């Protein structure tokens, strides 16, 4: 999930302006209603809201919807007229009616009548009806009516039967049917049994639409991971070899966990067994897609100079690699009908796979099998980056770099190692140019990568089209101003005849090339002789904007780029986001002492953390406190003895990592970071929110600004921090984060001037919440601030209490 950025925008300024107008939508200042304002003023206010739905100003759409919703029943007639007229803004009107709740009750019968009305195309006698271009006014009305009714969960008893009839009618237009399926998924649990039944039927469009709607419904707020996985696992078992299985597996198995999912393993085993008995190209494509999904985002990236890094996922299945993917693609290529699109798909995938493996001759064999010309060996030293579109003749597209990039007298050499030897198959790009200089007026990062604004090798380094961005190649331009190379068996990439110009570099290490079992690796740089740093632009890594990461080409000289080393990551023997017992928890990991005669030491790092906006990744800034301890065995009795004198407390979130060092202190390996949580003890609770659903993520985090605002949903519905805290307390009484929300609400009450009530609540939490929990320590800290007569802090920072050190 993309991180949410909270910043002032033109949209926010527009809303602030609207709030100052008569009939504004500020709290306590609602738009005029029929009981408070003359009719003419109401009509003028409605027109003002509709004007905000200007197609040229999408930034005001949300404000227009909020404006009209705030008018209540007074807006209903105008919204219905837009729908009945088939107006282009009818879908906005449907959104308003849907958000009005029971206030729209009077128009529900008319909306149902419109939704049920099938179009009757005009035909001449004896001639079939011609397919209309675009959407007819009648269909536009139906779509808008369905959109409004689909949000009226309060009327589900009378609406669900209608949605079911439309959904099961094969003669209904596809757009209308899909609206009906979507509405069934939105009707809470009352419509879900119908969707589940239809999703388990025989292969048909009905099943396809039902599964699409079921997928969306199971990702709506309130749906839990376990429920979702169980539903999709059942659908897969109903039709193990169905064409939708690879897509369903993406919903069943959460990516980035580093743990193979049993359903994925079951499917792959069944597919391999059937392919062994009866080779089939379509089934091989499904298996290849599943394997590629398990290898996605496992590659290592390094770019300089840049102000943006990219994280990696551990392998979901350590037994899969490009070495296991290649036989599947080869079998499929051989089985596919000659001249077919399917055969071309597999041929291109094979060619890209061989290039990713650094196998030039293997790529050429695949190209020749497709009827294309090979890439000659004598031209490879001066090739530009590979193109994205491989469906055309690759040799005609993949040309040498511009003469300016291969007629200088500068040299540049890269060395990449793994396991003490040179690493074959690492892709390196050298590009002329510089990043835009940072604007001192901007307070936020530009987010440019080294390849931007021209392009990058990093977007989709996969053989198959498993990404919306396509697959491996250089996206963007100017591609002719790049130089491209792949490391040989010595791990070296040499560029000659470069001009003396500023350069940007990219290094791509496809860890899917590593055939040995393993879950994760990381890239390190030798910044000084014998001194290594992680090749990442954050978290104590290499500064990617300064030497030695940034090199200057020199006329008549060959520059050596700092040595890059790939190290394995240990796999802690605990699942990410596992619940642990604070008294008995033991952290263990693989013993790496073999081969180190002097032995190794392991530094155990325990970080006290809290709820996060990024539950799918570990952020260093999400640290309340940090403690370490050095041990000589591959286990640490965290529950019984603690780490560095710190013990586990109830209701907390912790992050663990282990760093292995040799006798000289040199890092041999680091582990993956794993998050764990401890129960409250005095009450049952659901697990912490670990999914990227912005609407339901806990807003009280390690650091929270008191005026923070959120947007979510298609119309970017606005929600203030206090509103969200109150809503989550009401909607999720068993949430793990409940105590964090309660302390946060008391702090926000203090900001609103309710000092006495806030003091009472803060004192209650500091005395009654379990000792050792972050909310209890935070409440005690807030209470001390109040006793000292301080103003409420503008930013709430969660604390762990003594003797935790500052994170």
C-alpha cells in the first residue's frame, strides 16, 4: 500500500474557502435546509455544490459531494433529477444519495423502478439490433440508480432480492450485472452468502463476476485476513485447475511474509504432477505465473545519486527460483501451437528469463525460436539499456548507445561478490544526467529515482507480464544515452569509452537467480577497505548522494566503483506479527558458526514499537525504545531473561533483529526483522491491524500530530483525527489498539479545551492499564505534563517509560 501523505493542497484551500461562505459545510455550520433558509437560497446552494463537479477540476469533486450531503433532504430532488435525466453528473448524484442514508428513503421506490427497467433497443423488422456506441441514456440512468442503491445498506432487506435477480440474469448488460454483484458485496453479511454461492458455481460469467465482487468485498473494512484466506482457499479447492486460480492465490497468500502458504504449495504440487503426466501449455502458463508471483519484489536494487530507496520481500518459497521457472517456460513453449500468441508469450518470457540470468546465448536461442535475429556478441559492450517491447524484432530496437556515450576516454568498473566469489548475472546501467536540484521551498522529498525522470531498470524485472508496468526492460528515455552491462563469472562489469560527464548508476541483482534455498539477501558496499555498509539510502545505510557511492569519471582513467557484496539474511524462527507469551518467548535463528573457527557473536536487537501506517514494512522511525544484547548461541530467552535488561510487557508491539559478527566485528549476516505482539492479559482482543486499509488503520502511532486529517474511499472522504479515533472505538470494541485510541482521545480532548475530563481519563489510564504497556506509560507522561501546567503537546509521542532508551 502507498503511504498516505498529509499536506496542504489546493483542495484543502478550496474547502477552507467554502467553509467561510454562507451555508458552508464546517462542523456546526451545515448547508441551509428548507427549515432554515428561503427556497431560492437552497436552490442556489445546490447549484453551487453541483458546479463543484467540474470535470476540469476533479480536486473539488469531494467538496461538492460533502457540500450536498450536508444539505440533507433538501438535496434529494435535485439529485434525482440528475439521475432521471441521465446527466453526465448522475454518478456524483448517486454518491450523494448513497451517503444521505435514510434521508433518501422517499426516492428508493423510484430508484428501484429505474434500476429494474431493461432497455428495449429499437430494431427494424427482420434486422438485429445494432450495438449502440457508448452508454445509452437509459443505461446511464440504471447505472446511477444501481450506484445509489448499492450504498443503502440500511435498506438491504428490500434491495438484495432485486440485486440477486439482476446478477443472475445473463441477458442483462455486463455493466449492470457487475453493479449488482458489487452491491451484494457491499450489503454487509446479508449479501455475502449469495455471492459465495454464485462464486462456487460452474465456470461462467456469473461465477467470474461473483468472484470479482467477492474479492472486493473481502477487502472492505471489517473483513479479516483469516476469513478472506478461508474463502479463497475454498474457491480454489472447488476448481483446482480453473483459469482463475493464479489470481485467487494472490488473495489467499499474503506476499512478503517469507513463509510458503499451504494452499499455494498444494496447487503447485498438483500442477506439476498433471504436467508430468500430460504436458499442457495453458496449465504451464498458470504454474509459471504462480512461481513468478512468489519471486516478485525479491530483487536487490542500488542507485546513485537518488533520494528514494526500495525495499525487498523475502522469498515466499525458498525452493523456487529462475532455475525452477525455466523448465516450466520451456515445456510451455514446446507445447504451444506454432504461430500462436501463447507460443510467442512463452518465447519472449524465455528470452527475458535468460537475459535476467545473464545468459546471452540462451536469450539468443529463444529469439531465434521466435523467428527473430540474435543479438551479436561484438556489439554487446556498447549496448544501450534493453527495450520494454519484445514483441517486435528485438535486434532492430535494441541498438548501441548514442555515439556521445561510447566515444570518450573514461573507464568505469564494477565488482559484485557473493560467498567470496564473483557474482554472475548482475545488471548495471550507466546513464548520463543529473537529478533535478532540490527546491529549498519544498519540504518533502521529490521521490525521484536515479533513473527518473527518464526511466529505470527497476520497475518490473520479471520474464512474464506479471505487473501492470509490463516486464523487464528500460522504461522511459532517453534510452540511447545509457550504457548497459551484465557481470561475468568474475563478477565484473566494465564500461569503456565513456565521456567525462556526470553519471547516474543503477545496479539490479535478481536474487531469483540464486538456486540455493534461502529467503532473503541484502546488498552491502565497501565504503572503506574492510568497512561495509548496507547499500540502502536509509536506516544507517550508504549516503547515495555523496562519495564513495557517487563517482566522478576522469579523462584517460578507469574508475573503480566501490566493491558490492551480497550477503544472506538469517530467518528468525518466528512468524511476522506473531503473538508471543511475554514470560516464555524464546527467539532462535540458524547457527552460522560453521566455517568460523574463532566463533561468532550474535547481537540481539529488540525495538519497542507501536501501531504503524506501514504495517506491511518495518520503518526505523516507528521506534519508541531500543535495547541490545550480545549472545554466543543461536537463541535468546527473551521471556525469561529479557534483552539488555528490558522485559516484554503486555499490550505492546516489538521488532526483533539479529546481527551476526565475526571476531573482528565484521558483519557476516543480519536477520529479517520480525514484528511480534503481546496480549493485554486483562481482556481478549483481536490481533493488531496489519493490513494496508487506510480507513481502519490506527491513527494513534509512535508520533501523531493533533491536527492530522485522513482521506479514504473513491471520493476521498475527509475525516479528522478525533473523528477517526471515536469511530474506531465505536466500531471495533475488541481491537488490540483500543487502549492506544483511548489515551489518544484523552489527549485530543485536552486540545479541545476539555481539560478536566482529559485529566480524569488520563489519570484513570495511568492507574488502571497494565504496567509495562506503552499506553499506560504514555498516559502517565501526559499526566505529568498536565500537573506541571504545560499546554497539550502538539505532537503525541508514545513512550515506554523508564528505563527504555530513546528510540
